[in-house]
C-alpha cells in the first residue's frame, strides 16, 4: 500500500482514529509521518506494564492500615463529588475535582500519560493563550530533540520560532 501523503513510498505506519463513532484511517510512510510530527520510533503500548504501573501508583496513593484513613467525606466545592463516589464511578465530577483530589489523581495520570501536561490537539474554539501555550510546548520538545541529535541549525530555527511566538503571544 502506498503512502496517502506522497504516493511514492510504501506505507509503514497505519493510524486509526475513532471520533464520535466515526473511524478514520491513515496510511503513511515513515518520512511523511515524521514530517507530520508523529513519533515513529515510539515503543508500542504495553497494556500489562500500564496496568502494573497503575496498580503500583494506586498502592502508593491508598493508605496503609497504619495510616490515618483519608477523609472520604471531603467533597468538591464545585460538584459535591466525594472521594468514594469518584473511586466508584472512575470519573471526576467537574474541573475543580482535579484541585481537590490532586494528590490522589496526579500519580495515576502521570503513570498513564507519562506527563502531567496536555501535549495533544487543542480545540478550535480554545483561547489564543492556550493555543500559544501548547504550540510553545511542542516547539520546546522539538528543540530538545534537535539539540539531543546535535542538529543545531534546526535548533536555532526552533529557538527563533519560540521567541517569535512569545513576542506575539496574547496575555492571559
């Protein structure tokens, strides 16, 4: 199968995305995938390792018998959700729950996402400040990769892009 982008090389990367029940498939060669910012050298996800890490993180978060039990009656001021309800449902009630229960949530998020900052797409209607922030973070990651691979010309260009982005960035 040929790459959908360049129509010249053999497609080696096959992506499937499901959004609102609609399946979209994309077949790319390695160079086109890299040009679109896809990490082709990422190791495949190992569900077993992820679950093991999650279990370890939950064991760290959950109190030991000698510890004082967490206040399960503590409720989020925004939605009223308690720790017990969140554990039963597996979902937070509102955006304020992240602050109220952050000590318990952060280790789990980091073990699953390998980061505590969003690094993906930004909604079209998001604020200009948020879009600038995400783009700046993406450019910094690319800059780090360029420096690590000793590609100083690309690093200088990325540095200049970051500076330009910061100069035209709207204030929050």
